[in-house]
C-alpha cells in the first residue's frame, strides 16, 4: 500500500469512529455553518463534539503547520481527507474568516509570536474574525481608504468608518486596513492592524438587505486605543507598518479563491437538473422542454469544467498556498457561474420560485439563495475588478 493509501485507510477509520451521525447529513448552506467564536451557540452537541475532535486532530485547518494548530498535511493528503469526508457526507466542522483569510495572511506575513497567539485559537474556533476593508468612499478603489491610525507612543489611536463588514456584530476581532501615513503615496502609508471588537469606541450598525437579513454592518472606530502589542511580542500590526497593502492583496487572493470555489455559496444544494426533475417532472425519463434541457446541460457542463480547472490549480499550488493572481479567474468564473445556475433554477421554479415564506418553499430558500448570489460577484472585489486583474496580471495586456 502506498503512503497515501495507508493515510486514506486510517482517515476512513478515524472518520468512521469520530464523525457523529448527525454531522453526516451533507448539509451545506449558510444556516448549517459552524462559525465558532466567543459568542457562538452550538446548534447541537454533535456540532460541538465534531468541532472539538477535528480541532484536536488539526483537521479544521489540515494544511496549516502542526505548531500553529493545523494538521501539517500535504496537498494530496488534504485532498484525501476532503474526499473521505465527502464520501460520508460529513459537514465541515468549522468555517471562518480566520481560516479563509487572516490565517493565510498571518502564515505569510506574521511573526512567530503572532502566529502562536492567533492561529491555534482560530483553528479551535475560539475567535471569530471580520474584515474591515471597505469604506463608504473606498470599495473597488480600496487604496483610497481614509480610516486614520495615529501612533500615540504607547498605543495607536484609530478613527474612521468601515462599511459592508460581514458579521461585524457577531465577531470577536477585526482585521482592518488603516492609513498610518497620510503623506505617503496612496498605496503606501496603509497598515494592516488587528483590533479587538470589545475595545472601547468600536461600534457596529447592521445594514438590512434585500433578503430581509442583516449579515453585514457599518463599523465605526471612535478614538479606539489599540495597544501596540496585544500580548508580549504580539504586535497589533501585521507585516511592516506602511506596507499593509501587500498583506491586504495577499489576503484578497485567498478570499477570492474561497468565494470562487464554493465558500460564497457556489455549488451548495441541488443542481438545476435535479431540481427540474422534481419541480417539473420527467417524460420518458427526461425533461420535455428541449430549450430547458439545453440550458441546464450548459450550466452543468460549465460547472464540471470549472471543477476540473479548480482541481488542476490545486495540483499546481503547493500545500497551504493559494492560487495568487489566478484566484481572480476562480472568483470571476465561479461567481458568475453560480449566478447563472440560480437564474436557471428560478426559470425552472417559475412563480413558485419567488415564494418568500411557507413550508413548501422552505421559507423561500430558493428565492433568498438566488438573491444572495448577486452579492457573490461583488464581495471580495467585483467581476469588473477581477477582469481588470486578469487582463493586467495574467494576460499581461497593456493598460488602457
Ligand atoms: C455580500 C457582500 C459581503 C461583503 N463583505 C465585506 C466585508 O466583510 N468587509 C469589507 O471590507 N467589505 C465587504 N464587502 C464590500 C465589497 O468588497 C465591495 O462592495 C466591493 O469591493 C465593491 O465596492 P463598492 O461597493 O464600493 O462598489 P464601487 O467600487 O463603487 O463599484 C461600483 C461599480 O463600478 C464598477 N467599477 C469600479 N471601479 C471599476 C474599474 N476600475 N473598472 C471597471 N469597473 C469598475 C464596479 O465593478 C461596480 O460595478 C462585501 C460586499 C458584499 C456584496
């Protein structure tokens, strides 16, 4: 048996013994995610047990080094673990902005002390992070950000506003882009700083969305004193002061990869083919409408082609490392495909698809998911911005 096959057999056994039955329902969707954090209420004992067991094994972040709470697995081993989890329909034990975004940035730019302080706690689901990048006048043009951070000797003083901060009202800490040097050129003079949401002067105001939910907030910093070190040797600033743009861009590649490859809702739930078979019914084993058949086939074929592209990119990347600028390809295609997929499902659902509440529509699950996909191609940088990056960084086209 090869090492990998031995690993597969051991993993299969371990999952069999340790994954609670209730966590093997393959349930995706935002409502079933375990986000962790100080204020997290577990949906069930099984969810808590599952997180505890996977965290102890380092498998909430299987590719991270063992010293920082990870499993230290290779790319191939991570793939085997994911495949074995999929085989039994195991839910992800933990999802978080700490895992998707801050963790990779700390692994690359953090000091050993910062990594030791924050990463194991992220891996155990003890800290929930949110992202303070966008401001009312800085979205696509993020480097225009104005949130001010002054050096006051023994601490930093932060003043300003962020917007569209997902889950700010439920998070424990926030990673924030601040302007530390207003005289420096636009992309310089920005620093990447970590702030405890419980600090005096930090407040949040939820923003209500089209779906009726408020998953994101305005976040205000009013004379917030941030200690220069959160613990001995654990600097509040990640990377060099004034070079936060480098950290920010690197983090964004991980965010975009995550959104494009599924964390933003792509490929969650039933596909259009299965949905159509149930909603409309089959005649002689297939859908009667040839136009609808063709549309569904196209979306599904594009979905498979995209999955293969993702697999190829994973092969090309080293364990624990991201896709770099190619993350913009994943982000662009994955989110636009996800929107097409849900448009197709709405066509199939007809007026029933628009139903907002009630048992039959599972409280408007389809309509709400369809509306949520609209945000996928905006969050983490819009589709237009991704196309600009692809043109410049991948195709190396001259600037217009
Ligand atoms: C669901 C969701 C969750 C989010 N979560 C967070 C979060 O947690 N933290 C956070 O900081 N932010 C978050 N955001 C904000 C998101 O990053 C911004 O909305 C996004 O970067 C776009 O910025 P904007 O909204 O200011 O739009 P603008 O930048 O004003 O863009 C408006 C339009 O102009 C186009 N445009 C702008 N510049 C160009 C250009 N150079 N070339 C071509 N077209 C251009 C854009 O594509 C867009 O269509 C979230 C957004 C959404 C939708």
